[in-house]
């Protein structure tokens, strides 16, 4: 941290002493990088300068003096950060090649001209893939911080940078939040390159674009905007790039932070971008014309524009056979509605519209509520609160403990509350059904919104019955109607009645999805040819023809 | 964004304001509701109205489902609502009429007129418009305090009526029908009769026609329960009360009311024993599976209001029946036999219908079968306006010709009855 | 709220049709029966269907206007074709019409919630909740209202179908006879009265500038009127089959009463509560649309640049309007006044504008497309 501050001070110092610039321009300058800085000629002064930048005691900053084995009078300094670099690479390409060569010397003596010397070292001594020569110390520092190694050669005023990235990271594992029974089991990791590779492997088209930029003055997080040239609406891409470029922050450690900076209405409870840790899902989205955002150090990639139906789709929808996948998807909408309204509906009926229930049920509810000291609404709020607590605590626990805790907590708490006469058994059922329903919403962020909105609906329902519930729902739908994601209306797919049963409320067979969805305004709407399953039609025609012939023969 | 934020804040403020103003909502918890499942009304000697409310006690647990506790509260007042207020002030719960399944009206009040009693009920927004209305010749209190197999009277009668809704056992008389028919000139209310089966007396009508054969009609007494039950503790849906406007004018017995119901509506079941011989040795158990009536009115009667008086109206009843029991030597295994059987049953039904017509046309003078409504539907509105005022007298003058034509369709699982002759 | 009902709102023709249908249908249908069943008895439903004619004429006139002056709202059109004073008068009268519609709609709406639905809740509470939602919707702009209507109106439509379907076992179709009811003159009168609801489509003139295809405004408006009036007539027909024409004339809200009589068996036999809840949702959206139209038309008539200054006072006004007149009798009276006078106004306004535009000497910049 201190390093960067120093760098900044240095950079500013170079630009001159006009310290009275406005705050605004100062802030813009923060993102725009640092000025240039010459590399000193002598190794000692290089070392001193680096030390002054990084501080004396940074144990992971390694500076190793080397003398070239071909000509020991040439002194060099190998500079890298331990942990960001791969030790084997450093040893093989850096130390061994420079100090322990087995080939005969190329030219002896080495040229005195620094430029030639550097070229010679690059071409003959450093067997690394990505090598470059740089004469700006700030740039060297920047590169070293991303995992490259630098070799300074005395008197050349240049540094040779070579690729030695190799930090510790998680390997590609199974997705933990979007589990499926069928389908690929890879998930994004925290490493940008791994993630982009995972995407490339699935979309082997040269039109796939990874437009990179950096966000965060201090974190310098790599952010990549992913899209397919020729499909994705360029306006959307520009909009996303513009919004990302406008981020001026210190640290952007996760895609969640980026999301909040660039979404249309941050105050809305509904998410306006989907996030996913599944490369397959990500690629499906990108190929439909969505713009993707992959953030280094975040295993969750973003996709936009999003809309309400996208949050009710699960990755599995396209891996299971369509009759089941479609039905399950419709079920999820029902679950969403249930999770949102069921407790409110119950409270409205139980406190305002008792005549609506069958008599026996009404009497049973009344009987079960006899010993409960609280009004129905308080009872409902208490139980809902308890459910949220259980859920929140279960999330924080390690996996096996969390699951057990969820079940046990719910069971014990419910049972104890009923036998203590604090809540009625029916309320426990209502809350349990609500909880189950909210779990079946595939996207956590929407399930959060539903959980949050349940409470105002409960209050409205207990206040003015079903009218309150209706009013609340109308308000929510109005809000959703006004909501946009990257300027695309949030409810759009729901309003196109033609596509409603293709990929919104239900899923049609894969081969029927001839066109891409229209909401991201893809440049090329045709996704499939019309010749799919032609063989089935041919067979049918043949059979019919044969039948006809048979009939004729008969 | 700021726009909707500020607006939602505004909404919140409004909501809070509303909460404060209205005194924090009007939610009523379930246990504070008194669920009235049945309502009884009758008039007292001094002209006051007596009201019974059967309030179901909320039950706890599974055992409550088997046995429903109820509380029968009763009081009298100047009007129905007056009595209701008195009961409400004595009740710890908020009485709601939202669960009333049955309304039992005493014969005395029914004869005095229901117009005023019905008013309070119809103004209530929660009342079930589909609640059954029945008239009883027995004391209302006795009817409502009877509980069968743990089921309170209101629920039990409700279930009985529900079962009979599409059949001819009792007219399907809902409160909404009563109210509609009180006002409509062309059709008068026909309300089911509920009585208590007494061991000593055979169940019969109090008024008009308690004639022979009434015993067959009490079909719905207590079937469905396998255990032996004291018949005296049974409800009997038997016959119907005939109204003229809001006033009851007399009874129809079971056979007559069934005939009226068949003309009134499409039915899907009517069981009776039909005697094949005069001495009563041979009989057939008949289930009229479906039947409906068509009324045809000559053109000239419809075109000219003057000609309605004495007009000949044809009522054609068609139906299908099934054989449920056959006590006879003749097994009717020939085409001719079946035709003869059809004819015999048709004749019986026609006799019932004629009997019913005689009672409602000459004795009671009330068009419960809705011939007037058919006139209204088919004639010009101006013509109907001329005659609607005096429809009751015109109805009496009508010459109603009944043609019954039923056909046998089902014989049951066996083709022949068991034979004494083992050599078969 | 600064950027009120954003200028960039775009509504598609389908959405416009749904909006118009919603405006025509949503609050009127509950109470319309009791007034007209006394006149044409069993033919009240037919009269309602015929009443669509008035709405269709207005829709045709409006469509022609919009085709002549695409991208303009009513005040702008009036400014173009009429002399200044007259155009102000036209805009102001339109604003007054919208306000009246808002008031009478809110009052009926609140009564419909209060009397059959939530007896013990204070009407002020209901008015506050309803107004909050309405104002919120109106503040989001007509596009959001149109989209939300696309969600709720099909549900309401479905609810009417369900109502009709469930009524089959208890309905007496013969009660609709005789077809022409009390006679042809009465039928005509009924059609005239109910055309007040059909002609409510003129409110659409406040949104036409947002249409993406102005040339099809007339057609989608006609569709809206047709659908709305057909639904209204269907509800009335179901109510008549269930209650008889005298029954319809007797009750305050025949639609509610009809809903009380139907139910899917013993379980959930009181489905009227659910049906009402669905009907309230479209009612709220209709009120939001009318509220939006009112704010826009008042702001335009007064020459204000935004509708913000109108907004808050109108929220207060709508709360007050939904509480008065206090007695049901006077509500019915004001409803009768509405039914008697507004169809003529709705016919006269576009007719006047069209005549004026035809008489205008030189086609100025207003006549862009011919």
C-alpha cells in the first residue's frame, strides 16, 4: 500500500508542483496511471530506488544480484515478488540460464553498447516466452506486481521483463452455488486467465472478444468485458465499457462491487445483472448476445442485460429433457410467487376474510390458534424472522454443519414453539412451505429480494387484507415495469406473449429455439438453421409414402 | 432512482399515516370469530322474532374433526337484526355469518312472511348466498339442537341438501333463490322442508297433501351410517313449502315436490318404489337417472296478453330410469315388457305431476314451477308487463297438459331375479 | 419525481390497446349493472355490448386525429388547430374530464373495496393505500403502467373467464330472455348510458404522443374499447344469469354478487374474494393511468413544463375524491350524471378538433403526413 502511495507521490511530483489542482481532476488522475521514471544506470542505485518504493522490510520483494556467466563483469539484478512468480520458472529461466549456461559463449567479449547487450541477452540468454525490454521503472514495478520478473543490467538503463506468473490458486472445481444433477461440473476460479480459458474452450470462435481494462486505483483489478462480435449489440458493449470506465474507486475486489457500480437502479431489491460461476451458463448467455464481465479474483462472472425470467432459469433447464425441464421451470415461478405471497395471503385470509375458508379448516385454524397469545401478524413475523435467522446462520456454518443446523434448527424451533404455545402449527406449515419455495428460486439474489419484500406484504396484508396484498403486488409489478437493465426493460420477455412458452414460463425443445431471445437486441437473431431434425421429418414422409403405397397395393 | 426512492418514502409516510389514523388496522384473529354454521328464525306468539344461532366452537387437534362442538344461542327481538344484536352483545366473539350453511325457518314465520327477515341477511356482505334455506313444521330449536354422529345440525342438513342438490328428493333452495323468486312474478319460491322423523308418526306434511305414499319419499333420512340409529333422531327432507311471494301458503308432499322439482330443473336422480299391481305385491325400485321438462306455449297465447287466460300449456317430461329392485314374477325380458314398464312408470309420474298441479293451481294458487317465467322469457316485454301483476290468478286458469315419457336404460348387474326353481 | 413520467416513454400499440381496455373496463364494470338493469332488464348485457359503438366512434375520431397529428397529445393538437382561447378551453375541459373520471372511479373503487370486501376497515385507510399505489404508478410514467397492465390485465381477463366457467352449474341462461329485454327504446337508452364507459377511451389522447406507431392508434383504441366493453357485457350477462335482472337491479355491485355465487366446489367456495382481489389490481392500474392522464393534461393545459407542481395536490385531491360523496345514493346520482353527459363530451371534443383541422385554411407544420 505504501508503495503505491509513494509511486503516486512520485508520479505527481514529476508532473510538477501544481498541488492546488481541483479534487475532481486529482481523482481522475488516480485512475490514469503514473508518469514515467528513468531507470538508474547503476545496480546499487536501482536497488536503492526499489527499496525506497517498497520499503526496506518487504520480505516478498526479492532482489537477487547476478553476474552473467559468459562474462562476469556484466552485473545484473533480478527483481521479482515471491508468491506471484513461479519458483521453477525463475530458477530455470532467470538464474540457471544466466548463471549456469552450458553452451559456449556467443560473442566474446560482449558488446559495450547497452542496447545491443540487452538484445543479445534477450535473444540468447533468456529462454522465456514473453520477454520485453522496458526503460521505465514505474512500468517495471507495475509489471512485477502482476507476476513478471525483471532483470536489470548495469549501465544499460533498461530492464528485461519476462513472464514468470505462477501464484497459488484454487483449481477449477465444482460449482458450489449452482449445483446441477446433469451438466458440466466446472466452475470459474479466482484467476482471470483460467476463467477466460474456460470460456474460450466453450466458444471456439475468433469473434469472441475479451476487452480488458483495469478497475481500482489500488487493487488494479483486471476486468474483462466479454462479447461476441457480430452477435452482441455494440451499443450494449459500449454502454458496459463506458460504465466500467467511469468507476473510480480504490479497490474492486469482486464482481459484486463492479455490479453495484454499474447497474441501473442500485436501490431496487431486484438484481439487474445475473452472476454465475458456471462457464457453461456464462457461455450460453454470451452466445445469446449478452455482455459478460469477468473480474479477476472473483469466481462469479456477470452477465447483462438481465430480466426477471432469467433469474428463474437454472443451468439444468437445458440439460434435462424438455418436458421435465419446462415443467420444473413453471414450478419455479409458482414457487417464487408462493415465497413472496404465501404468508401474507394466509394472514390476509385468517384476519380479514375468514368466510373464504371451508368451515372445517377455519375451525381447525381457529382451534390451533386458541392458545397462541399473539395476534396472527405478530406470530407470522416472529416465525419469518426465526426462519431468516436459521437460514443466515446456516449459511455461515461449514457445509455439513450448516445443512444439519438448518434442518435441526427449523424442526426444533418449530416444534418447541408449537408445544410452548407460541405459534400455531398451521403457521409453522405456512412458514415452512414459504421457506421451501424460496429455496427453489435458482438465483440467490432474487431469492433475497423475495425474502425482503415478503415483510412489507405481510404488514399490508394484516392491515387491509387481500386488498393490501393486491396493492403491494401491483406496486412490485409497477416497480419491475419501471426497472431496466442496461436500458432494457426488466419485464420484457414476459410481455412478448409469443415467446412466453418458448423460453420464459416454459422451455420448448432445444431445436425449436431457432432465434435468439430479442431482449438484448442481438445483431444476428438466427441461432439455428431450420434443417434440424430434418431426418425425423424425412422418415415420417417416407413412412407415409410407404403407407400410401401399401394402401394402393391393397 | 432518486425519483422512486423519494416516492417510496412518500408511500411509506402515507402508510404510516394511515396506520395512525385508522387505529392500527382491523384485523380479527381467527379465534375471536364466532363461526355461525346454522341460523334459525321463527316468530313467537307475541309477534316477536326468535333467532337461533348455531355457533361452532373452534376445535383443537385431530379429535375435534370427528366431533364438532357447537353452541346453540337463542334470543328474541322485535326484528331479526334486533335479535342478532342481542346475541352479539352476549357473545365474546365476533359473530360472522360467513359460514352459515343452513337457514331453518319456522313454519309460523314462513306463513307470516319472510320479507323482513331476509332483509338483514341480504345486506350482510359475508353471508354465503348459497346457504340452504329450509322450512320446518317442527320447533326450530329441536331441529337445530339435534346433532348426528358429532356433526352439528347445520352442517348435517347442509350435507343432506348438498347431496340432494341435483336430485328430486328436495328442491334445491338456496337463500339467493328464495330472494330472487320472492321478487320475480313468474316463479314462486319452493323451499325444502326439513322435519324430525318421529317413530310414532309417519313423516308427513303439515299442510296440503300428506297422502298415501309419502313414506317412500323420506329417502334421505340417515343413510350412509352403517350403525343402527334411533330413527327418532333423524332429519327428514320430505316435501317442500310452497310460497306465494314471501309468504308460505302450504306444503307439497314428497311425491308432489319431486314432480315440481323435475319440471323446475334438470335432475340427476330420483328414487322411488313403483307399485306394479293394485294390491301392492309386485313393485319395482326405480331410479330416475335424469329427467327434464320442456314447456311449450301456443303462439297465440304469447302474442296476445288477453289470450293467456285459460291457455293450454304443454309440459313434456322426458327422462331415463334404471331398475334397482324388481319384486315381480314377470321379469320384463321382452321389448313389449319394457315398453309396458316405461308406460307404467310414466303414468305414475304423470299422476304425481297432475296431483302436484292440482295442489298448486287450485288449492294454493302459486306458480312454483315457473310457468310464468317461461311466459316472460318468450313473450314481448309489453305483453308480460300487462299480465305479470295478475299472474297468480292467470296461472290458476291455465290448462296445463302433462306428457311424461320415460325410458328404461339400466337393469343393474343381474338380468333376472333369483328363481325358486332350482332346475333352471 | 423531477423527471416526471419521462418524455422518452414508448408504448407499443398492443400495450395501448390493453391500457384502453383497462380504462374502459376496470372500475365501471362492478357497478354498471344496477343502473341499467332497471331500464332494459334482461337485455342489460346486450345494451352494454351495443354501448361499445359510442366508444368505437370516439376511437375512430381519435385515431384520425392522431394520424393527422402524430406525436402530439391532445393539448398540442388543440393548440395547432384551434384559436388560442378555444384551444385552452379544450385542454382545460379535457383536464376536467380526466379529473372527473379520476374522482368517480376512485369513489366507486373505494366503495367496492369497502362495502363488500373490507367492511370494518376505514375508507380513509383504503383511499390512502390506493392513492399511494396510484401515485407511485403515475410517477413511474405511462410506460411502466402499460407494462404492468400487460401483466395484470390478462389475469383479470382470465378471472372473468373463470367466473363465467364456474357459473355454469348455477346459472340459468334462460334469464337472459327475452333477448331485447324491456324493448328496443330501452335497449337504445342502455346503449347510450353504457357508451359513457366506452367513450372513456378518450383518456388515451393523453398518451398518444408516446405511441410508437401513431398510425395504428385508432385501431388499437378500437380493440381496447371492444375488449373492455365485451368483458363488461360478459360480467353483466353472468350476473343476470345468476341473479335474474331484478336481482341485478337490486344489488350495488352485481359483479361482486355474481362472484359470491360461484366457487369451485366446497373448497374455496368463497372465491369472490380472490376474484375481487384480481379486479382491484386492474382497478388500481386504471386509476394510475387516469391519474397520469390527469396530471399531464392539467400540466399541459396550464402550460407547465413538468407535471411536478400538479402531482402532490392531485394526490391529496384523489384521496379526497375517493371519499366523497359520502352516501351511496349520491354516488349513484353522480354516476348517473357521468353516464348522461360524458359520452357527448367525448364525442364532441375529437369531432370539434377534426372539423377545425378540416376547416383550417393552410396546412401548416401540423400536417406533416398526408
